[in-house]
């Protein structure tokens, strides 16, 4: 796993372990993390699916603002990484 993905996963773990974040949002971030780390299938497709999950979760009105900012940062990092591996 390269350094970019490690950083992204670390921020995801921070959200997943933050009990001030609603459970459904933590679950969505965990699902997205699973896709990012998935070994099977096309990594570009997996990352795209993860971005969609995070985008949907970021629209939840119950999401704390600091978490929303983290989710947007994760999405941006995943989009950059996806473009990089597309080559």
C-alpha cells in the first residue's frame, strides 16, 4: 500500500473511531475504506465507488461540520489518486 492510501485510510479510521459521528456515517466511511483497500477488481472502479459512498454520506444533515470537511478532503485525495493510477 502506498503512502497516499495510508494517509487516506488513517483519516478514514479517525472518522470510524469518532463516537461523536453518527453511526450511519461511520458505517459509510467504513464501507468506502473497504473498497479502497479491496484487492480484487479494478482499483479505479473501487475508488470511484468509494467516492460515491462518501459523497452520499457528506450530504447527511446530521454530519458534524469537522467530519464533513474530513470527508471532502478524503474525496479529493481519492480523486487525485484515481487520476494518478489511471495513468
